[in-house]
């Protein structure tokens, strides 16, 4: 131990002695480390009778385990005791699993329990733990082997007792959630000596029937039963059942007992359901959810279409205004050009000068006279004035040479 104090002055045979003195906390920490270093105490099973049992308002359980010769303080925290399938009481014999450690504030060693079973079920639980360890070591529970359930199953099979509450719950929930799903019930023994063989046969029958002539593919297989005692659920802790589940070509959902019940079938299955009703909820989609999603999508689509139409309308209005403006500009430009050209034409129009006192004289053939030589004396000519015209006779003419 480190951190001790040295004190001198105590008498001894050879004079004053120097001694090492430790604090209470140092001794307690040293003992705690010793216990932690012992692998046997880090994973230990203890059998004994419960005494001084207290279920604290915090949720933690405090108790003492005793036998004829000794007592051992123990605690089971709320997180661990929440899954207990029985109510511990003083005087009850139990098997408890956990580790031995030191409660530093009290300076006492105690058992920290993470699992506890009544002693009457000890043999069954030991068999359960041994089989679980064996199959887990063989990779039977490997998460990589787990298969996903189909999203929209057309046909599901249920291997359970045809007269139990489990099948009624599954059918009721499945029909309510997805009325179109086809359910195949495979009658199965779920307890007793013949139950394991019956469950295995049901799993094999479902796989043989799936895809056979006249039978649609089975998308998922629910195997299970309602709640019961450990002995009644024991058929689902059978090794042959676990191997049949793992060998199934159809994804298997284990639905055995209640939420706190765990069986070997749960670990071997692709999916574990807390109850038969929960299994139906896991396997069969909820039509109501999808209908609501469709309504939501329809509303979003309608809103998007309206928004798109409004945007297109706004764009058309903008294009219409732009086109109108362009037409107006073009018209103004064209009108101005026409006016300019009209002014030019007016300036070039020979009749336009008539208003200023000029006249246009046409010969007998109607052609405009430009030279006096184009007519003879006595010819009839017509003179167009700014307003009106007059007929004249050529009395004389003046010829300009060159």
C-alpha cells in the first residue's frame, strides 16, 4: 500500500521503532482492489435465503443472503431488478449472480446482484445458461445471420396453439393493421414433453409449404405462445427448436410469453417480439400509417402543383407584361418610322406642292407635260391645281432649245 505515514518513537528491544500507519480509506481501497483482482468474485453465483429485504423508494433492492453459518449483504440496483419475474421476499431461497465488491462508505464488502432467480428454478436456469453459452459459442446467435422482415408481407404463418390466446391476438392485430395479409395457422404444441418436436415439425412444414403448388410464398413465420411459468415456456429453450429456427429459409419471429420472458428461441430467431401481439405489429405494416402518409403526400403534391401553377401563372403574367411592353415599344418605333417616312413621302409627293401655287399640266394623252415641245398649238390640256382642275387650249408655246 502506498501513501502511508511513518511514526517514530515507539520503544523496542533495540530502541525506538518506526511503524507504517494507514488511513481507513487506504485500507478499504486496498481490500477493494484485492476483491476486484479475484476473477472468481467478479462473476459469482451465490445461493442463500433472503433476509432483511427492503425495496427502497429509489427502486434499489437491499437484502442479506444467509445460510446456516454466515451472512452476506447484497444490493440489486433498479436497472437490474426491473426485469425480475418474481417479487423477492424475506425467507425466500434464491440463486443470485453478480460480483463481490466493497461499499467504501460503509467499509463493508457485499454482493452486487445483476440477476436473481428463485431457488426452485435453479436447475432450469442453469440448463438455460449452459445451452445459451454453447449455442452462442457455435455462432448460432450471430447478428450477421439475422434477416430483415419483408416490408409488405403477402402471407405470414403462425406456429402456435390453435386454441390459445396468442393466435387470437395475432390474427386480430394483423387483420386490423393490414386486412389484405393472408395468415396460415400451423397448429403446434407449445408445452409439455412433445412440444419441442411439434414446434420443429411446424417450422419444417412452413418451409416445405412456402412456394409449393397452390400456396403462395410465406414471407414471415411467427413462432411462440402466450405467457406462462418457466416450466410452461421451457419447450422454447430446446436446442432442436433453436436449430430449426436458425435453419429456416423463412425469417422467424420469436414471440414467447411476456416482455420479461427470454428463451433460447428468442436468441436464435431473426427478430424477438416481446409478446404475440407485438409480433403481429412487427411483421404486419399498419395500413392506417400508410394511408395517413398517402394523405400527407397527396396534400403535399396538391400544394406543390398549386405552387407550380401559381409560379407558372406569375411567369406568364410577367411574360405577358414584357410582351405587351415590347409590342408597345415596337408599335411606337414603327409609328415613329411611319411618320418619318410619311413626311419624306409627303415631301416627295408632286401633288403636295400644289398647295403652294404650283400646278400639274397633262397633255391630251394624260401624261404630265414637262416640255413645251410635247404639245402643239390648239391642243387641249388639263391643269390640276391645289384645289380642282381646269381644261385649257394651247394658244401659244415657248420652246426652249438645248
